[in-house]
């Protein structure tokens, strides 16, 4: 299959100078309210450029090739700015990590006002389907007016996903996000569900942002919805091109960034022609600290589109050690070489 060519963020333009990038990097460690993706502190690098601030926050296990897309997204925000928005606020979902049922109400209490949609993490390593069902039921009880969706992060095999989505059908899920790992696996699962009469839509996340050809999901009919994240897809403009070429509805989600990175996700969401579902840009509410004084969080289920600027005192107080700063600067250098 021929890969579909997609625009690079700096196509036809000079990359910013590496020395200038490194001079304007601040690295912080943000404490989490609850463990998320196995971390209790989220390290992230903020980069200031002529157009504002960008955030470079690839997860620690990602190598230079994968991290280079995140760097492109950060540099786009800091040097090029964002496309013209089509809306000034974005519907969001709350996010519930893989916590015990008795912790659900506390997690939801960190969100301000009305909660319209909730995304629930499932298929956590070391947990069972019974744990997942109990958590989803606890969310349904705590937020009876909210629509629910789940995110398995590729945690199930085919049989496990089929059993889980059969069990969870009673909750009328908006969609199930990345229940199995591969694009082919998603297509097989989606077909098997339909044969059982289960109409839960399938959403693709990792199959889009980690694939060499992110449009293969649409070509194989493997999903009903795309989950797009600006940073790992290489920036707002490239993510917009992927959604347009796929022809599928899209949901914009965060990669557990501070308000600076959420601003980039909001720019993507604000530029999409249609937003049929709430976006996953509310994860700042899962953090005990942020890089800005007035965090970019939802009110009554909607995120306002506005610029944010990191606070110098917060950057100082949350700064990582000299050793970690050196590690992140070296990481940026390696990702930059991949971009070149």
C-alpha cells in the first residue's frame, strides 16, 4: 500500500536554530492527583518562541524518532502559531483514571460545574474486567446525566475486548477507544461486534498516532472515530490534514500536558469543521500543579479558547534538577536531528 503523503509542519520553511531552542527551554515536573499512565509526576519541557510557547512532552519511553513529531508540534506553536479558529469554546469530557470505584467521586469533584461526558480508563495492567465494570458503573452512578466512553489503551486481546464490550454494552457507550493494538485487530473486532449485534463505535488512538500511515485506519474500516493528539502527530496543521483525508469524525485529546500543551490541543479542536463528541482536553484537572496561574480547564463541560503564558515563579518552583534538565536538553537535540 502506498502511504498517503501528509504535510510536514515546517515544509518550505527553515527550522528554528537549535541553539535558540535550547536557550528558551524550561523543564518542570508536575505532581499528579492520581497515578496516570503509571506516573505520579509528569515531566515536560516548555519552549518559548516568537509566536508564544510550545510544549514538548513525549513520554519517557519514546525514542528520538517518535519524539521528533512532538518537537515539531512544540516548535509549530512557538514559532508559527495556530490556524484561524472556527469556534471560541470546546466541549470536553472529564477523565477517570483506572482508580477504585470508591475514588471515582473524588476524581470527578476536580472538574468544575456540569460534566457532560466522561472517558474512563480500562484494561489497566494488573486489573480485571470486574474492576473495569465496577469503575464504569461507579461513574454512571456519580454522573447519571453524562455520556460515557472508555479507553483501553490497547490493553485487551480480541477475545478480552469482545467479552468486555459485550459486558459494557448496557452503559450505552459513546465509543470504545483503542480496545486492541493493531489496525487489523480493530477491524476484526469491529466486525465481530457487529455480528453480535453490538453497535458500540470503535475509536482509534494509538493506531493513528503511532502508525507509519495514520490513514490506514480509515482505509480498512477499522474505526468509526479518530482520536487525534496534536503533539504526537507533529502539530496542529498536520493533524488537521490527517482528519480531513480520513473522512472520519475526530475527537481531540491531550497527551497529559500542562495548560501550554492543552492550548495547542484546543487550537486543533477549534480548527476542525465538526466536533461531534467532547474532547479529552481536561487532564489539567488531574494535576496538583500547573505551569500557568489561571489553568486552562473546562467550566460546565466547555473549555474557553484563550492564550496562556507560563508563570515565571511556577516555572522556578516546579523546575527539575540540573541532571534532569540536561537529560531533556539532550533529548531535544536528538529529536531535532530527526526533524532535520
